[in-house]
C-alpha cells in the first residue's frame, strides 16, 4: 500500500518535471518561425539580449541554478530547431562583470560559453554592456581587454560583414561623448566606417585610391547595448513593452541625443538592434530606420523572455519575435501537479479505509 501511495504521489510531479524542464521549451519555441523575404537565401541572425549570468554576489544558489537552466534549455532548443546562421549577444552577458576579479571574470566567461555554445558553423558576436565592463565612469582598460579576449569582440566600434550585409558593432559605453580616449577612438571609428559606406555608395577616384576595391553599397545594421535616444518606453507597444512609464536618462537608459545623431547621420543604418531596458520595443526613426529593442532572455528579469529572429539580404529585411515559456506557466503546472498528487493520495487512502471496513 505504501508503494502505491508513493507512486500516486510522485508520478504527477515527475511528469510535470520532465515536461517543464524539457518538453515545454520545444512546445513553445517550435511555434517560432523565420520571417520571409523575397529573393536569394537570406542571412538568418538570432538576437539575444541581457542574459545577466549571475556571479558570486547576486542571487541565491537556487536562483542561479534555476535561471541558468532556463536560459541553457531555451537557447539550445532554439539553436537546434531554428538553425541560425549567426547569433548576436547584445550586451550584459554577465551580471557582475563590471566588478568581478580577473579570475572570476574568466570563470564567468567560460560558464557563459558553456551555456550558450553553438555548432561550429554558427558564427557568434557580442557587444559589451554596462554590466560586462561597467558604466562609463568605472570602465577599466584591463576589463576591456578581458572582455575582448574572452568573447572575441572589440569593445570599441567594429565593422563585420556577413553574406555581404555590413554590421556595425558599437560599444554603447564608449559613446559617452565626453572626449575620453575610449570615446574618441569610438567616434573616430564611426566616422571612418561612415566614410567607407559613403565611398561605396558614390565611388570617386579619391575613394578608390584610399580604399582600393569597393564592394556594392548596402545599408548597415547597428548592433549595440543601449537603445538610441528616446524619452521613455511609453511609445512602445506589445505584450513585452514596459508598463512603469519611467523617464529615460541620457547615457543611462539610452544613448544621448548627440550620440544618436552621430550614429544615424554617419552610418545611415536600415536597422538598429539593442537591449538594456529588459523590455521590448519597435520604433521607426525618420526617414525609415527601424529600431528593435530586444527584451531580456532571462526569467530573472521578466516573466516572458524573448529573442529576435532577423532575416537579411542586401536590400531587404524582415523581423519576428520569439517568446520563451512563461515562468508563471511553469510554476502553475508544478502547483497543479503537487495538488493532483495530494488529491490522488487522499482518494487512495479513503478507498483503502472503505475496503478495510468491508
């Protein structure tokens, strides 16, 4: 009888455990799809923001275990089912990177690569966030170097071309605009890339002498951590938009108006993708520059995490958003399974008593 009771008690919980920790990710992510664009086979890029991998100081061990498993299972399921050509991490990869010791930083970076590993044919790129290297006032050259070596990514401004589509990776922290050495290097690089793009658009003899062979002009995609300047998220809509009506501070919640104009005027992007706010947003800046802010990938920051799927060709693009399982749904399933197990045990005990009386 005790064995029957144990079976009735554990079976619903075990079923819920397997479903919530494995199958639910496939059930939800298989509903996602790559957006369609006409023409040649597009470049398919998966955009992930604000994973905030916990370190030693913040968060209980169970909190760390729970959220890391959720991100690991979500990411690996998405890569296995959606087969992206490239994956971009939009900053705040780590939660404590800005004040971690060098040895801790290396340990966090190794753990990040383990959780977010991809097949060899999938290219990965990362931009720095304020939790990775610190806000502008506390950035150290040593931490910049560690981030570059650990994630194979520049902490300045870098031009990368994938399938003839140019991406400009921008370190938002370096766009402070106060004349610091890091900021001056970033501003110079933005100007240099902008000049190259203009030469591609209107090749002159001077351009050819300076750059040599010029590729066909394609409007670039900017990838960064901070959103472009906007007063708040009140202009955003959707189930993942912010609801707190917080007013943005320039250089804290978003880039300054000046840095935003520098990027848009110098690079004339067709698309800007960023993170930082932990909420989703889609804006169109005049005349036709689309900005997508990607919500956090972690349950620690929101109940319904998500990531972006972007399909790009030289002259076309399309974007779709993929939501992950809700934490509240998983908790609800576990509660229901425990209640079901308890009810089953009570029913079995009652039947046993009735049979004994007979």
